[in-house]
């Protein structure tokens, strides 16, 4: 019998899609259902799905921000997760801290990217594993967490500084309404705001959450490498038009779309019966042989 997982997303309904993938010998049907930023609707949807599917993903919102082993819980996401009493609810943070570290190391090892290049991570507190791996491999890190989420024009330039900022800010920030921190609903389809274009222009590699990238990318990204996920075919076409050379997604592409880490983590949870909080989770991820995609967009 096929497993079934659903990602309930605070994002736009226009990005909904479904598909199937095979993990650990199990066929898993995955689908994404947007709520246009309506937290109450997302909560009701999770309550309705509870007990009828094998796992639920939280899309468009993180439950946990994991920075050097310390987890910070976003309260709006806790509310959503608690709407399910029987079905496991995951947010993708387990994959971000395992798979994404591996993907960056593989890109470096195989010569897709090179030590010494400059990396703009539009949001690194939600992908600390990726940021830390870039830094350990010798890349020049610029984290835009304050720039893009709070419009404070201050680049964070090391994993140590990022950890310090997280320790000082996240206990309070995680209590704020999530819509004040991240584009949700129709904000995900608004025109780009290029006010911080210079950070994109100075970077060789642009990495992290696609909605922040899409929201703030300048008219040209000629020759850049973009490392992200949750891209649709329309997103790929837009990046091609802007001159991006390579698009790397950290999750597999299904029917032209790379799904969010929450969807793939939900699928892995359904297939294995093990959640990301289990000590065996890294072994489960490795056994699944997950790989993203590398797509050349321009010469």
C-alpha cells in the first residue's frame, strides 16, 4: 500500500502540486496544499488530515531553528504541530541539518563550487548546517538574516557570529507572528525588491530559502550558482532569464518541481517510521540515497 504525506503550507495556493517518489523501497504519494498565509486555515487542515495520512509537513514555516545543536521553536509552528494528535508532523529541519551538509560537501568535492568563493546565504539561521559547511570548506560567508527578515542592513560574516546572534535574538523572535519574519501567501508572488542588490552582485554563490531569493534578487544574476529548493518550472525559467549559470536543488525534482525539505522529511518519516528526533535519523537519510539536482541554465 502506498504511503501518503501532505505538506500544509502557509504559501500561495498557486504553487500546489503532487507526485510520487520511492524511498527505502516504499512508494510515497506527496502533495503540497497552500493556504495563502492563513494560519487558522492551516491549523484546521492539519486537524482534518490527522489520522488519515502517514505524515504531515509544515510548509512555508519552520518549527525549529537549529543552531549548533540548540533548537529554537517558532510558536506559530508549535500551534500548527499540536493540531495533529496521531500523525507525525515534521518541518524539514532534520534534513537541513543532515542532507544539506552532505550536498554542499559533494558540490565542493566534485568541483561545482570552489573554496574561496563568496556565498550569500539569504537566511542562515534556518540552514545553519549549510552555512557551517560552507565556512568549514573555506568559502567566504555572508548571512543575510537581519537584512532580509528585518531590513537591518547588517551582513553576518561568520558561523560564530551567527550563533551569537541566534542566542541573543531567537528566544524573542520566535514568539513573533511568523508573517512578520517571512513572506507568506501572496507575498511569495510579489515583484522583486532589489534594494539589497549589491549583496547578490558581490556573491559567487547564492544559497538558502528560495522565497527570500525570489523576493530580493536583482535584475541580473549572470554567471551565479544558486543553491536552493522549492522551485517550480516558472521559477527555473525566471532564474534562466536572469542569467543564472547553475541551479542546484538540495531535494529531488518531481514533475519539474523541487519540493521543500518538509515534504521529503515527511516522506522519509512515512517510509521509515522514524522521525528526525531519533538518533538513527542520519542513517535513514543516508540509506534513502537522496540527491538533489544540478541544472545548467546558461553557458
